C-alpha cells in the first residue's frame, strides 16, 4: 500500500539568473564580461546526463529560528535531540534530553503546532524525566500498536541523599486512549539487568547511561534495545523484546557485551544498528571513548561475532582507531550501495571510513580521512548525515565542543574527586559538502551553521516540511552547586533556506516487520542517480534524525522506482512517483498472512 502527499517546490530565485527549473545549464548571461568564465564553470554540469548528480552549485544556507520558534532553551544542559510525530497530527515534534541538576531543567518535548511554533509539553505528557539526568533517548513502536514509545538513558545524581532516577521506558497511550500521554513501564517491561540486585532495588538500570537505540536484531517483527553504559567496568546491555510487553537481558547469550574486549568499556554515544554485510541481519557498531571501537556481526542464530580485529574477511580493522568517539553517523556517501561510517572524535581528527563491500565483494573498510577533507580537530561530539543541498549526495554536519582538556574538579564543585576531563572552551561547528568523488569541501563559512558552542548532539529533519533537511543542534551549559559556571549555551534550530533541486520523502510502516520500519533498506532510482538509505533509530551523540527518509534528486523530474527491502525479507517496489511529495509505504501483509 502506498500513499503520497506533497507538492513540487517553486524555483528558489536566490540562486540567481543562471538557473531555471529542472536544469543545471545556464541561461544567457546578463553580464557579457563574465560570460566566458561562467560558461567554463557551468559547462561540465551541462554535459552530465539527465538525473545524474550535479556538481556543487548553489550555496547551502541556514537561518537560526530557535528563538522565534520557542526552542532556544538557554542554559539547559542538552545532550541530544530526537524527532517524532508523537501525537500523530502530521508534523514533527522535538524531544531533547537534558542533563542538569536544576528544577525545571528536565527533558523537553517541544510540540509542533504545525505553523512553526513549539511549546514544551514534557511535564504535561509525563516524560520530563523528573530529576533524571538524561544521556539520550530513542523512539520506537515497541508494541507495534501504531504510536511511538521511548526509552531514556539516565545518569545517577551526584547530589548526596537523592534517590537515582533509573533508565526509563515510556509507553505512548495514544492508540488506547486517544491522548498522547505516556506511562512509565520500566518495571513492568523488565528493563533491568539479569541478576542485578541494584537494578531490582531501584526499578531499572541503576548505573550511568551513554546512549540507546532500537533495532530488530532477531528479525521477529518487534524492536529490541541496545543500551550503552559509560563506566569503565560496566557492560553494555542487549534487551530482547519477548513480544508480550516484556524484555529479557540477552547480553551474555548473544555475545554483545564489551567488557573483556576493551580495557575501558567507556561506550559513549548512541549504538549503531546497521546491516554491514547486507545479509538481512542487523549488525552492531559500538563506539568506545578512549579505546577501540567494536563491530559485531550478526550470525543469524541469536549470537554475534566481534569482527573488529579480523585479519581476513569479514574484517573491520579500520574501526579500531582508539579515539574518543562519541557515537557514529552511517550513510552511503558514495551511492554504491553499502554503508560508510563517520566517527566524530573529541581528542583527534574525525575519521571517515568507507565500506568496500560492493566494490570488493567482501566486508572490509578503508580509512580515507586524509584524502576526504573531513579530518577536523574541533573536539567533535555530535554528527549528522543528510543531503543538505538535495543534489543526491549525503553531506556531513559536525557539532564541535572543543578539546576535553580541563579537569572537571578545577571548574565544577564535585562531592568527590573525579578523574574526568571536560571541554570548557567553545568551538565552531563544521558543514562538509559532498563533492561526489569521496572528497568533501568545508562550506561552513557564511552558511549560517557555524554554531560556536560547547556542542553535544545534532539531528537532521525537515521540520517545516518544505523538502529540505534542517538541523537541531544542542549544547552544554555547566553548573556547580545549582549555579551556572562558564559560558551560557543554547540550542539552535537551523532552517535550510532551500534551492531549486528536487526531492522525494519516504515514510515506512511495517506489518510483518516492526511497525517503525527500523532496519529497512530503501533504494531510489532517478535516471543515473541511484541512492540507498537504511532506516535507523539513533546516531552520533545520543541523537536521532527525521523518521522519514528524504532523498535529494538534483534536477531529475521523474523517479524510475522506489524499492524497499523490509527486515522481513520482503522486497516492495513502487513505480510512477513524482518528485516533491511524501510517499508512505506500508509493507504488504500482516504476520501470518
């Protein structure tokens, strides 16, 4: 079943008189003195076949709308944004995890009124997280009832005498009651570690959280959960969805723990579910801050194999780099059909690692950081991949926070000494435009996305439904004994001003597969332009992207096909789709049919 909605966008005249709708070629130039120079610049683009990827043309521009929209949220220690239509009214809402010890500084649920205005309704809806210090959240329809539920990773309080708020699971009641309120199902659903007395006493995971992500690793049609924990000697957790409203800790059985594999099990940022080898089973990338990263291959029998150190295929040696990686962003940057990896690292140059699966016919990765031009050393925390100019190539945005070189006890009063270093001086963010040849150009200057701050998470989503990916950028503000210290920070809502390139958006609804469609692979063909996306719940530093997949089409005026490979294994093809609309693809047939 397929539903479509939307419209063709008008040409953005800010590109100048060189362009007309549906063409990369110049019109007759108005200024004779510059016609030859302009012709030499644009002629190669004119010679490209219809539907192919255009060379970089119009600049990427953003405008910060956070203050006007009501989401700037000064002095709230935000860790990462996620996007969801939690109330099913057709527009994207924004959930922001926060980590602050102050009253009124709980998590935010910014409800979209459909006109670009937002109101924080987290307290009213029951998901402000109380006194919890949130380190990330992920949305997913865990009971396949048609509304989006959520899991929040928390940190214990450092205030003496306070009872810690455990990691919390929230169930959306929209389907049952017609109201998008939430109930805490942490205890009822069994989100506690196997045999752990502290978890049983507190009523949930009682140690610090670092990131969470939903994915159906056993392909049984419901969402499972991986939780990353940052303490050096505490293991991560994989919870299997039992399909009856409860979850079971299967970390030991599946072999997905990291303790014993690394010296410091400091697993920061969101986990990354992805099908590395395209065998139909979700694999797992776990980034470790200060130690090697770990790539787990799904063996298809309920177990995983660590392939990171393999000298022979399948191998992921390029991922071993022991930098302070805070999650990862995955996407097909070269449109060859496999998933590449961007690692934001806080202590060294960011890394860009490309998959050679399609090219070599075997699973291997190559580090192309030096040749790609994305090896910035700005103290990266968050990242987001999206096609910001809709030319058919994934670009990269990096939320920098400065080097972590200040001992926390020197600037923040702590009840105990903590051997932990933080970023104290802000840094500028980076916007990298994909050149189509495995290189990128830094186009930050003048883009409106410079965003100087002590950065944390960032997510890309089409907030205003105009077909162009926007950005929500979160920052940290530090507190000591309830008072702000250091520089006051705020979040940014960066609206993409758009251009003339075309687009199509794909929204997925699973039936045999999980209702959220996580793990599905979408292919879009428009002439010579072929693109692939994997649908995931979380990325980077505890953030999420638009749950709808947006594809830039360049100047293509027709789409040959959209193909969805569902986690169930079913392949669905949609023909005769025009650009400029949202295509809602419903997987055929319910389980058992």
